[in-house]
């Protein structure tokens, strides 16, 4: 056989988009990552459960980046929060977005007959190992901050998951209140010096603690924490009620369902009064099923839907809702257009529904259907039903299937 140069030129992983399972589909484009100084740098061979015993090594890990993107204050916060995350959530290599994991600075080795662990330089040595070692030890005032950072680290991952599920981001202004509530609870039980430190430095540390620290942890894992009743109960047991109160978060597809139902409920009277019909019972049944699942989970019992509903588990219901919304997207967008005209005609300021993330995405994705709904609504509002019967306003019959 004659050799050629027509061999492999890439190592791109390929997914089966024809009929592959959803959880097997890999991203075709790289997602945005955090700056190099914030990548997660594991302590090699350290069991996650004992990470808090090695919090000093975690902090020194990020001392390596002091002067290369981090300040000493930021490095202490990042190291302490990540030690807490690793210990309390037993994070292993499988729990990270691998493109946000960096070169280790430290490792542990077992020494002596009792197997005690000693911190050593990782191999290969990190190019800034000298900087990590060169920073002064923590002062008493800096050590006093660690309990605060531990509480923040415990709270951050479920709250990041909640914001991801609700808004598609880890930490954005619309959800800052989630994190500030935790700060208030933790600081209320902290000594005066710690409160004063946080008040003086919070503007420089909030993004580190609440955004960058947990960013490398798997988004799927964070979302699973946010959706979990059990996680809520564990946070309550940890006396972090300010974080627990946000859980379990409502899945984004259910938010979309409820926004659609709210719009349909607002416009149905106008559609009917102009001789049309609007049937969205299928969406109401889906919301009721979700409420049944959620209520059962809160009581620690199982909910089993009727066999003819098309789903038997909560994940199957989520798929069902997504399919129903997708299948009826143009009908819903038409009604969004009607609703938009109703808001304009009322003279009222845009309310939370009209400003919602869901409706904004519908407008962007189905502009034609939204515009058609607006045109119909303006015509309907300018004519009486008798004029509609003469054909000046098209009669709308929308049935969501």
C-alpha cells in the first residue's frame, strides 16, 4: 500500500447529531473561560474530604499568582473558598470543566508509618512555585477570615447553579441579592474585625468569591445542586438558611412554561371577544404535573402520574414541556405580540412579565410571529366584533397540541 499524507490533521471529538442521546452531544465551539490566574489548581493526591486541613496549601497555591493577576487578599479568598468547596462537596477531577483546571503548585505525599501527608512541590514544578513559597504566612487577622470564606464556599456552588438555571450565567446583577443575603447572615455572626474587613474589601472580592471561585466546577453539577430538595435540607442543617431559601430552584423550562401560561391567560379574553379561540389546556396540565412532582419531593414521597400522560418521571416531564413549547413556539409568539400591544395600549409601564427573560428570547427567536400578533391585536382593538365577522380582522383559533 502506498503511503500518503492524507492522515488526521485534527483531534476534534465528534458527536452523533443524527440520533445521538442529548447527554452525548459535545459543544462544537469553545465556551468562554476564566483568566488563567483563576483556573482551579488542584493539590495533587489530596483526598477532597480533608481539604480544609490543608487550607494553607490551597491559599499558597493562589499566592503563586500574586502579582500575576491576583492580589494577596484575592489569593487568600480564592484559596479558602476553594478548599471549602473541595471538602464539603468532595470534588474530584470528574467534577470540573477541564479547560478551567490549571497546573498544580503543590502535591501531598504520605510519610511515616502512620501515613501522614506532607505538602511538597508538585511535579513538574509550577513556574511560579517560588512566588507561592515567598509570600509571608497568614497573619492572625487573615486567619480569622477563613470561617467566613468557608461559609461563602459552601453557599456559592448551589447559588451559582440557581442563577445558571434561571438566567444562564453564574453571577449577574439581577441575582446579586442571592449572594448578598448570605453575606449578611454570615457577617451577622462574625466578629467586628471580620465585618469591617468585608465591608472595606467586598467590592474587590465579590467577583472572586461568588463568580470566579466556583466557575471551574461542572455547570451540570452546580445545576443539580440547585434543583435538589436534599441540598436545601443540607444547607438548612449547615445553618445557611440564606442560601437554602433559594432552593430548589424552578427549572428554566418550567419558568418558560409559566411565562407562556401567563401571557396566554392575559390575551385569551381579547382573542375570544374577537370571535377566536385559544386552547392551552396541555400547558396547564404540564404545569400541574410539575407542581405535583415538586410537592411530592418536598414531602419526601413519590408522585406517579397517570399512565396516559406521556411521562412518568420528572426528567421525562421536562422533556415533554420542552417539546410542547418548541412545537407551539409560533402560537405562543403570536400571543406575545398580542400581549405587547395590550401593555402598550394600557399606558402602564412594562411589568415584570413583559420584561421577562423568556419573553425577550421569544421576541428574538420568533420576530415574525410576534409582529403578526401585534398586527392582529391592533386591528382587533380598532374594530368591533361585527367588523371582524366581515373579514376585516382575521379570526384566530389557536390550539396548543
